[in-house]
């Protein structure tokens, strides 16, 4: 059975959302556990970027695309 484009889009959306959540957790880990203040700051920047990416995926999820 072939995957139709809509199913492929949904799979991509959920994969991107899962990746954003994983990267946010990694950023929090760096932000809390790094002894270097610069590295901790960039961990929080990484977390913020992941949160923005997750919000973008959530707001565009399920909308039709040109495929």
C-alpha cells in the first residue's frame, strides 16, 4: 500500500514536532548543567529556537500544501 501525500505530510509534521521537543530537552539540559555561563546561555537559546520551531509546526499542522 502506497503512502498518499497527505499521510506523508502528517508524518513529516509529527517528526518535526518530535525533533523540536527532543532538541528543547537537550537545550534545557545544557542550560541547567553546563558549568560555563556562555554554554548555559546558548543552551537556553537552543531551547527558545526549538520552542519557536514547535509552535510553527503546530500552527501550520494539517494545512494543505502544494505537493
